[in-house]
């Protein structure tokens, strides 16, 4: 879980993330659903009818689909609780879930959506417009962490027994399906206690049991959509310890394991286990306290970014499973809105010194705050070495994520923050990803302390302009935003991480003669088994 703070939210506000990598970078939802998976099955001759087993790197006690931020529950709910639309996290495309098709546009800000005929919850009750309206109401209730992502919606109301009317605050909103996918639909009669413990949904699977050690799913007999369950059970073992996950995968106790560690990849592959390593948006970022000199000067911030030995950090902290950013978005086919930024930071100490001189900054004692994420802690050692080489005297202040953000939000006189984050579990449209950190929220208000500047106002205006555009025009405006964010580097990726997922895809090499068909890893933490099945020789 991660702490999510919602201070001073406006219509354009996006909340901040104050959690560990296990909660922030690890919130991926999808795998092979919605036309995603490309995995093979080797010599398989029979599929389905068995038990899909998975090793989860995360734990939780909150499965409420209208509020959870847990890596585990977001992923398991993806199988159980449908939205009007779903997201295929291989390429971030959308596909209909409870919706019968695309929205029908009535006017500039009004859309109608028809529900899938015969859709029913696993308790046998039909899915109604009232259920969708109530789920939206819960997702946007005061204090809910989903509010900032749903601000483009003015209302969602029932039109008739099969149709919803959606009104937007943005004319001709081009991202309507992407944002509707955030709202997962549960029965209107569900209590918070019921949703937290074991929610009911209309997806291909339903919960059978949940405890601290395991999550068990069985097929939903009421499901009538396009992605029915093909196996008798879907079983997650909660294995937060990496060694335990690797051992279970090697022994064949699990068919799929998330978060395969870099040092285990060769070992797993040598045994015949397939490992997908996928570039994602997940970042380890540097944030500056812009209320404090010299970080109120763009040149001083840029100096820090040029001073960092990125290659050394990739080797030492990630064993190669990360890349140097060339944009706010990763350069990967899954992110079609990528644009090479006009400013790309490379390790260049001479340039860093020139920029410090330009800023009129004299290196001295500074405080580098870091969360207790293992990779971040390893990176911090390199950051200190690189900045000390410029003449700074860096003190590393390592605390838990919660304590780090409590200190900063409380007005701590820090200089830099190095931390992990990944909002792409909720989608990857550039507006969402930029607003997560650069919106009118806690990040810009009490953390980077940049929200009162003319530059922040300029960026906000550009983002607002892009949100009301579409096509090439929208992309051009987003490109300007990417260039501006890279140039200002108030909060900017130091590295963009890769996610490794291990799975047995060939029953001939799998320890127990059972593999998984149709599975493929994604760039965020998480596993999806929609349209997947067990496979035996």
C-alpha cells in the first residue's frame, strides 16, 4: 500500500504518491486481456481445466475496487470487477467490458453508453445503470484517491434501464474510455466492509477465498462477456519475499511470478522458464525544493541532472534493468505518445559545473531525502558521490516512505528528493501521467513548492490546452509539455525501470508438466490471466 495525500485539489488536480516502490511502481493491472498476451505454449496439447498459480510480490487487506491503491488487489480485481471499459496494459489500448461498444456522442460534452446485454454479477443479479452510477459516486466521494483522475467527468447518470448518460467538463474529450476504465463497477447494494473484504463483480472470475497468505478465484458462472475463464481455479500465493517467489517458481509451485530479480533471471531462463523484461513508465525520480536557493534557479537544477552517472546507477542498483530517460515518457512502443525531449541529460560533470556558475551557485552542504526503497538507497550512494564531486557536501536522509513525505509536507528544509513512482497502473495517457506529479496537487504545492510560479502556470495552461485537443494537434501540444518539463526538471525521471516477469510457457520444460498459455509480462508490476489458460503436454 502507499500513502496518497490529497491536499488542495482543484478540477485539474492530481494526487501525489507517497509510497514505496512496492506500492507505487507496483500497481500494474493487466497481462493478456483485451487482445494482449502473445505467449506460446511450446508442446502443449491440452489447455484449460486446471489451476493457474501465481506468486504475488505484494500483500494487502483492502480489495475495495472503488478506493484501493494496493498492487495485489488492483491486479486481482481486474479479473473480478469490470469497468465500462478495460485497459490492455501491453499497449494501453482500451476495450469494452460492461459497455456494449464505444460511447455515442450526443453533443460536445454528452455521451451515451449502452450496457452489455445480459451482464450479471456473480451473485446472479443483473448489472444495472444504478450500479454504474453508484460506483462512480463512490469513486468520487470526498477524499477518494480517484477523484483527480475523474475530474474530466461532470456526471454519470441513468438514461434508461440499459443506457447511461455521461457528461464531461471538456468538450469532445478524446480520453473518455481511458478515464472510464478507472471506475470498476460493483453492486450498488455493496457495503464498504464487503468490498474491502471480498468484492462482487461481473468479470470472468469471482473470489472464492482471501486471506493473508493466498487469494483464490473461481470462474463466475454468470459471466457472458468475451473473455471467459478457461480454468477451474486461479490461485495467488502472497510471496513478498523475493527468494520465496523464486523458489516457488523454480519448483513449479507457481506458473507465473512477478518481480523476478535481475540476479535470478539467468538462472530461471537456464531452467526453461521464460522471463519477459518490459520497459515501463515506472521511475526513480529527482525532485527539487524550488523554494530554496539555488534550486529556485533552473540552471542549478539542470546542473544536478547533468552531474549524475546514469550508467553506473543502472549497473549497480538495477543490474541493467533500467534505462536513461530521453523524455518524460519511456521510449517504448507501449507509449505511442513518446517524443524525444529537446533536453536530454547525460553524465557531464563539466557541463554541470558550467551550469552552477551560470546559476551563481556555490556548492555547499545539502540534504538528499530518499525513501527506503532498496534501489533508491543504492542510487543515493552514487548521487552523493556525483554531487560531492561538484563540491557539494551531501547528507543522505533515508526514512520510510511515510516518514519521508510527512517530513517534506510538514515544511522540512530539504534540498533534493530521490524516490520511486508509477501512476501508469491507472492508464498511460500523457495528461494523466503529467498531472500525477505536475498537477495542482500536493507534489507541486508542499513538496516541489513550484505551484505559485509563472512557469508552473505556463505548463498548466499547455496541459489544459492539450486535454481539449485530439490527434496530431494534441500530440504537438504534449510534445511542448514534454520539452518544458525536461527543461525545467523540477521533478524528473533519473531512471525508467524495466519489469521482469517469469512464467512457464512450455509444459515440456515446466517442473510439473503444466505451463500457461497466452500469458505475457507487462511494464508495471502485476499479472493478468484474462484469456490465459493452463497447458499440459
